[in-house]
């Protein structure tokens, strides 16, 4: 079961506390609102600043090849052991803060309403740049709920008007490879070009005009960037280096990006350093969701995250769970790249629903494709069922239906389908036929038939003929509709009835 939990941390800051913390929980059509507060914790901001300086210094000392140039001149002597201590202090302070008495009412209510097996999207809404950078995933809550993952959000957002365009049954990816001086981005675009059910358009160090035209002229599902990037103006403005001579802010691409979002852009991935400023600016345009890196990111970490994310996501794992899996797998690199699993984070517009790879392939307009598949399925199913009827009339059956039926041609036979139980009015032979058929049809098909029967009570009142073939044909039709809804191919659906017929005749 998927649930959405949104924390609102707007009125206040770390120095003064948050006198009102609002938490909203959505599940299907149920809604819960919980309120509490959080005390002041000024030492948390100081601890984060120290952690950031040490993080850059450690990676510079370890000579990890990063996608941004580090600036760690403020610290000259640092050991990995010292850095580990600061990491542990940061985790301890975050959990102590969220264990404060004024916040416990919220946590207790959440744990009452949530199950360990729930898929939970946890979104932090705020307008404070520092809160975006805190490693919220260290909260013990996420250890107790293995299918929960964190996302960040601006405190103001809206649902953009999305134009309904035709589907190509492929995920369209615009991959921008910007200034890559000193870093390796070849694996990034090689991975994207190798994705099945996707069409990747590659722009290597494009000019501003080239990038702008691509965003205006085509429909995109995913926007991807790899190269150098940074957050400036105290982390509130993000910029990307699209080539060795040009860097752009989101505001400089505003019109083109708004058009791309209106035409169905669903996800932006910035596999580059310090993407919080980019996320804040792009979220102002109401993009559905993004993945960014909180800090500077080493090459190998960026590449491994991208690979593991798409492996999980293309296997139809929900978006949030795919991100969590890819992020947690980075822990295996932390001997060489400390805090690698702290870096990736989702930025989400809460008005948008869950996302899966399958939905992206068929979004937004599946109607023409579904209509054709339905027509194809119906025609082939009718053809095969007719063949079954002809074969049943021509092939001698060891069951000798017509000799044992207590009915005359034209009488009414009522069939009742309830799950795997079939009751037929005093016809042992017909019971035997349907019992054999039931062995080759799972319970789910009869459940589907039951729903059909409830919508149309007369659907299972049939006139008999010399051989009771119509009940078998109707069961095949119910089976065909069930598998059409399960997205199986029309050919496989259509040929199943004739296969079942031969199996039943041979085993009778």
C-alpha cells in the first residue's frame, strides 16, 4: 500500500525552532493531519557546516575524482577518523532533535497509521536552504520502514497544465553532457543509450541555442545532465556548465523548461555536484520530480548510482524504492568515498502521483493503443473460440455430452461462477467438462467472471444445443478479458482456448 507523508517546516528555523510543525498523511481517499513542534537546535547548523568542510577536505585528500572543484582551504589537517566522528555526531543530533517531546506526538501517530510493509513517500516541505542539505535519511524512522524514502519540496507549488500528446511507447530522454573537463562522463551516456524501451538524444557540450531548441521542439520524459554544476548565492541559485565557455541558470532556460514540463517532462536527473540550488529553481516551475546530489560527487559514485537506479526502475520498481535501493547500494563504496550514500536525494512536487517505468512508456495517452489491442484481442479470440466450437461438434467426445444431458434443445441452463466453485443445474456431464476446464484456469478468471455476472445477471443464462459448447466459450472469453487487462499479447490470449480444448479432450 502506498502512502504519502508531508512534513511542513516553514514557520521557524534551527536557531529559533519550529513552533508549528504540520504533518499530513494521504492514503487512497483517507486524509490525516497531525500537528506538533520542534525546539531550537542551533548546534545542528554549525555541525553541518563543519561536516561540509571536512567532507570536501577528505575527498580532496583521498584524491577522489569529483564532478566539481572542491574548496577546502579552510582546513589543512584532517583524518578520515575525525570525519567519521563528525558524521556520527550529525546523525546523533538529528535523531535527538526528532525525539524531542514536542515532536513525539507526531511520530507516535504516524507509527500508528503506518505499516512496516507500506510504500511511504516522506516529503519535507520548507523554504530554508539549510534544511534541504541535512541528511534526513539518518532519522531512525527510515530504518523501521524499509519501503520509505525521503524527498524534498518547496513550500509553494502547483500542478502544471500538461498537454495530452500521443505516446510513442518509448521513454524519450534528453541527455545533456556539459563541461566535463577533468571528469569522466562516458559511462553516463553509454548507460542511457543502452536502456531498452527508451530513445536517448545526446547533446555533448551544446550551445545555449541548441539546448533551448531541443527543449522547445520535442516532447521529453526525462531530462538528464552530467558535467560540472554548482549552487551559488548561499545555495539558492543553481547553475550548470553546458560547455567549457558557457554556464546557465534555470532562469535563463525558464521558457523552454516550462514548455517541456507542459508537454510531459516527468523527471530531471542532475548527476552532477551540488544540485540543491538547481532543484529549488526548477521546482519553482512545478516540474513533477527530480534527482540531485546534495554535495560534490565523485565520478564512480555518480556512475554507480545512475546504473543501479535505472536497473531497479526499468524493472518496474516504484520510483521512490528504486532511488532508495540505488542510494543504499552506494554504502559499499564508502571505504573509498565517505558518505557516498548521503548524496542522492529526490525533489518532488507533492501534487504528482507515483511514477513507474511502465507508466512513463505509455504516458499520457494510451487510448489509441489500447483500442487497437482490444480490437485485435476480440477478433482473434472470437476466431479461436469459433474453431473450438466447431472442433467440439466434429470431434467425438468420450464424455458423450448429448446422451447424458437432462435438457432439451432450447432449455435454459443457469451457470453460477463464484471463485473456483461452479454449480450447474443437474448436469453431471457439464460439471465434468467445466471441472476439467477449471483445472486449466486459475481462480482469478472466475473472480472476473463473477464481476461480469454481477453487472449483467442474465449473462450466464444460455440456450442449450446438441453439445454444451457455449459455457466453455464463455469461460474462454472471461479468461481473454482478464489477460487483456493484464497486458498480455493478443495472439497468446487468442490461442489459449484451442490449447485448453485439446488438453481437455485428450484427458477426458
